[in-house]
C-alpha cells in the first residue's frame, strides 16, 4: 500500500527546500507568507539579524472573513504601505511552500500594485 504524506508535511518540505536558497538581508528583506483557514499573515524579515521588520495580518486588520481572496488583497496593500513607511522598496518573495495561486497570488499582486518590488 502506498502511503501519502499529509499536505502540511509536503508544504513544510517545499518551504524548507526554498528556504535553503532564499534569504533576506537588511537591504532586500524576505516577504514571508503564512495562510490558515481563518486568516493570512505576512512578515518582512531580515534573516541576517533574525528580526521581523514589518508585519501584517487579516486578524490585525480585523477583517471579518480573513480566509478569502479579498482579505489577502487588503493585507497585501497594507504590507506594501508599511514597507513604504519603513523605507523598504524591494523584497524577496517567500510563498512559504504554498502554490502561487489564489490567496497567495492575490496578496502578491496587491503588494506589487501598491509599490513593493519583487
């Protein structure tokens, strides 16, 4: 019998594989995405000092249904606004092992439209 690993385990393996190659610096930090059924969370991280520079989430913005594409667009716009205030123009996008589709794509496109480059 073939045993299939859980989706979350497969995602964590993909994320670890990508993290070997993707790293954020002070000049070009890493934009990390985590999504759950209830919300979507974003952090801009400087991996050299291991500090979160800017963060945003659907919980922080008090969005009623934080687990949909509209919420992801609002969070993407908010993170771009916060990055502008922190004088961060360019980031490295880390999708956290998720497919670039749906909420992750909506968040990325909204951040790009509001001036964040990646």
